[in-house]
C-alpha cells in the first residue's frame, strides 16, 4: 500500500530539515507533489525513487542528507 507524505515527513525520510527539502523542491530536484487544494503530498515510492537516483548520482556513496553534512554557509 502506498503512503502519502507531507513535507515534514519527506524531510524526515530524507534526513534533512524542512527548509532544505523546500529548497530541493524549488530547484526542481525533489519530485513534484500531488496537490489536493493547498495541500501537497508525495507518494512514498516517489521519495524512495528520488533517494535511489541521488545515491546513484553520488556513485552509491552518499544519501541526500549525507551530501550536505559538514558544509558551512558561504563555502
């Protein structure tokens, strides 16, 4: 059974903060949500596929959350 996730759940699943998840969405990296009026929801399978794609881009070495760890602003 597929689960619908809100932005807070998506961010938690990716291991990132909501603000970073919003930035990924704004930059077109995060899959577009399904809209129910003003509500935005993502299917859990969309997020799993996104995580697989990001891992493959990084050569299987990193997850989206790990890619941003240790970075400081302005670098």
